[in-house]
């Protein structure tokens, strides 16, 4: 996957970077930062392009959620299942989710859609999205840039060993994704243990827990979702 990103970045440059960051984009942005160190791209151009793609992407998903959010969730069962977890994040962190959404793997697109279904104002989301997109673009592009800078201290001829450097960078990105999935697996451990005890119980039935009434002012309240 990273090799494919590298080829497209070399061929289409900022256009591919914009499209990549409009969607998820961490991998392509880190590679773009590395290419900026090699002077194939400009680091300021990389940051600004990533900011534009990331910002416009989340704005699109937010307004899509405000327009047709419930329809999308009802149409796709996968979104419906993930939306429950997304709503818990919104209930726990409120409007701050607009800032941290692009750092939550697997929820990058869904969370702006869910926020669009709440009573969060467009202006507040706009400001939070600008701050989040700018810090995200700068952080991940500089991560790739500094990776190349560090490699140059260790290896004199970077061009000669570039395939191995790209492989090492790809492994680093893969480790980031793997750490995320391990973290999610660990967080679900209590739920798996609970399910195991239920299956081992004589009745095998799940006792229904009373629903907790959300606190006033939280975004998870069903009344705040737009119809």
C-alpha cells in the first residue's frame, strides 16, 4: 500500500496528497513529508495542501451528516454499529470531538457525520475543524520530514538506500496502525470477558441493564439528532 502511495505521490504530487487527506491520509501525508525532505515536494506546500484536503473533507462530512445523516446510518449497517461507539465519544467529549476526530482511526469520517446530526453549531465546528486540520497537517508532515532528516544522519547516500528507507518508513506507519488496533482490542477486553461469562452461565441469557438517562446538554441525546 505504501509503495502504491509513493508511486502516486511521485506522479501526481499535491493533487494526490489533497485527495488522500480528504479521506484518511496519515500514510500519504507522512510519505509526502519525507519527499519534502528530499526536495521532491515543498514542506510548506505539503502542509497547506494537507490542511486544505483535511479541512474540506471534514466540512463535507459534517454537512452531509446534517443533511442526510440518519438516512446514511440506516442504509449501511456497518455505520449503524460504529455510530453507537461514535455517539459515546460525542457524549463523553462533546464538541472537543470535532478537534480529535481525525486522530481516531476508524472514526475519521464517521465522527464529523455524527456531529452534523447534533445541535453543534456550524460556526463552532468550523473553528474547531480549522485548528484540528492545521495541527494534524503540520504534525504528520513534519513526522515524515524529520524521519528523512534522522535517516540522513545515519546514512550518507539516501538515494542509494531509498527503497530500504521507504520500507522502514512503511513499517513505521504499519506499526502505528497495529498499535491502534491492539489498543482497540485491549479496550474491548472487558466486553469479551463479560460475553464469555454469559455464554458459560446456565441460562446463557443476557440480563438487560436499565438505560442511563444522558445528562442534560450532552450531544448523545436522541432529541438533539436532526430528523
